[in-house]
DNA sequence: GAAGCAAACGCCACACTGTGGCACTTTATG
DNA sequence: CATAAAGTGCCACAGTGTGGCGTTTGCTTC
C-alpha cells in the first residue's frame, strides 16, 4: 500500500477489494476524497491556476499527508489515466498468447474499456479536459505513457526489440489520437468504435500522399 | 527576438545571421553562455540535483535575466532539441511537394541532420543523456514534440486529418526510437543510417507476432 | 479492558522554481 | 548632448515539494 510508484496499482477501485483493517479503509477514503475533489475543483478553476492549498483546505488534509499519498499535484489529477493503464497491464498479462501483436494490443484495450466502471467513465473525460488545458499536465501524462510503454515491452518477448518498441509506440500514439477524437462528446459507448476506426486507418495513414 | 515561444526559432545559430546592433549581440552572447554552461554543468552534477542558482552564479547572470531569456530551467537544457525541430520545420516548408508523406518526413529529417553544425552535434548527445536521466526533462521534451507535431499538421493539407495525425505521430515516435538506439555511442555519421533502418522496420513492426 | 506498538497525521521550517515591481545602467537615436 | 527604450539587477512573494518531530489513532497482546 506504500507503493506510490508511477506503475503499479494506484487505487484498488477496480477490483473493489475492501481492505480488512479500518485504518486502510480510512486512508483509502481520504485518497478517494482527494481524487474526486481534485478533478472537480481543477475542472472549475483550472489546473494551473488552482493552488494545491485550495484542494487541501476543501478536503481538510495537511500538505504532509497529501504528499504521502501522491507524489505531486499532477499525480492526483491524473489518477483516472493511471488507473486505465494499470488495468491495461493486468489485462495484457491475462490474454497475451499468440497471433499478431497489433491485434493483441487492440483487444487488450477493448477489454480494459469494458472493465472500467461507471465512476471512471465520469472522471476520465474530466481528466482529459484538464490535460488539454494544461501543458504541464500533458507533459506529465506523456511521460507516464512512456513508462507504461517501457513496462509493456518488458513483459513481452519477441524477435526484434526495435520492432516491438516501434509497435508499442504506434499503438499508444493511436490510442492518444483516438482520445482526441473522443474528447468533444465523450460518449462511453463510442470509444471502442473510434479506437477500432483509428487502428484500421493505420495502414492508409502510412501510405498517405499529398492532396491532388 | 522576444519570441521565447516553444515553437519559433530559439537561437539563430544555424543560419548564422549576425544581428546588426551591439545590444542584440550582447544578449545573444549571454544566451549562448547560458546554454553551453547549462549542458555541461547539468551533465556533471545532474539536472535535478543542480539548482538553477549554480548555473546563474557560474555565468554571472541574475535570475531575473535568465527568465527573460528562457521560460524554465528545462527550457535552457533542451535548447539543442528545440533547435533541431526549428530547423526541421524550416526544411519541411522548403521541400514539401508531392509523393508519399512518409518519405517526405524522412527526407526532411535527413536534410535537417545535414544542416546541423559541429557544435550542435557536440551538445545534442549531452542533452539526450540529460533527458535519459531526468523524468522531468523527458516529460518536457515529449510535450515539446507534441507541439511540434501539431505545428507540422497545421502546415500540411491532406484528405484525412486523422490519418495525417497518425502518420506524424508514427514518424516522431520512430525518430525517438532511433535516438535511443543512437544514444550509447552517438556517432554523428550513424544517425541517418539508424533512422533509415528504423523507418524501413515500420512495416514489419506492424505485422509483428509472438515468438515461435 | 489496559498497555504497548506502529502507522498515519499535523505542524513547522526549509530549498527550489518562477513572477512582478522598481530602480539603475547601457545602447540606440535625434 | 539629451532623451527614450531596452536590458539588467535587486527585492519580495507565491507555489510546490521535502524532512524533522511530536501527537493522535487504530491494531495487538496480555
């Protein structure tokens, strides 16, 4: 529970395992409060222009406690993003077997999207808007993606490391492009459709030419 | 000269246009000193563990002056990266005409690499090592890449925006993979070779499968 | 249930980054 | 030479993130 790492589970909300001890439940409750309040508060007042103290005041926690749970102001804002990739890595471990890797990556994401619960689908779009409005948050997110990509590569075993690295980069890039298309409306049911479309556009994208 | 934007020319070292006025030459001299000292100083003591004051003290500039020239500590460290993309955008404007876009992107980068001077090939590897050692710097770099990508997309005109966006993402991702392969030795002459190899691996990467 | 223990918390002080105000110096210009 | 403008330095401040340390709170064992 002292993980706090960029990888590794951040909040155990997806598997809904209730911690036995009261202490851990309390701790988890304040973390949840911080996450929820952060997304809404930053959404109202803007991430960059909202001091961390405003969040701490509202949730009534000291700064010391906050930084024991999150490594930075960006960290708490991006919880939804981290949760997605945590689940994705779990899913990938479960289903990686055979066939084209590109399909495996896509299927894993589709499965991941099915696993996320309603609350996540409420917070995730809010988080995406925060990212779109704050370059600092965007940089932090991209960095997180890079670490996830390295983790994916670490768990797979193929002939060419370069080609594996490239494929992972392409898949995550495609995912991010898909999110940009999803962003305006953010209808949960459309996300898998958009992702499939993006993936099926990859080949024509590579052979793209100038307009006539 | 008051640009300071993430895009747009940072230092006019590539085209070597001497500013007429003494004032501008002075200013440029301090900027050069800051850039040079930053790369070496951060290289010796580490980016994260070197306070900005150490740099200011060595160059003998006040903090106020520094922040008039650079927008952040990361900014001055990444000058070489920014210069590369500045030149790339220039080159792209000059040669974009017809044929497959993927080839255009690759050719533009090869031309760009030819245009960079010896001093840049000295500073760029140092900068890459700084990035590899500092997550904060890495995030900043990725964010800069994203802005460059948006700028490239803005300057081109093709049928499908999504496919264009994808292709640009893929190219830049390929470039970053190439840099990782180049990093250990950093022999200038090998960079074009490695880049060509990465680009020619794209298709096989997309059809990658698990090991037998 | 009481004593003891460990985890979590709050408070305080500090280092570092980045910004704004204002006075002072230097350079360009008439 | 005088004046305006650009550049600089100094000072103070807001915000983020860290470490020390005493105190509270929940857990454990008798």
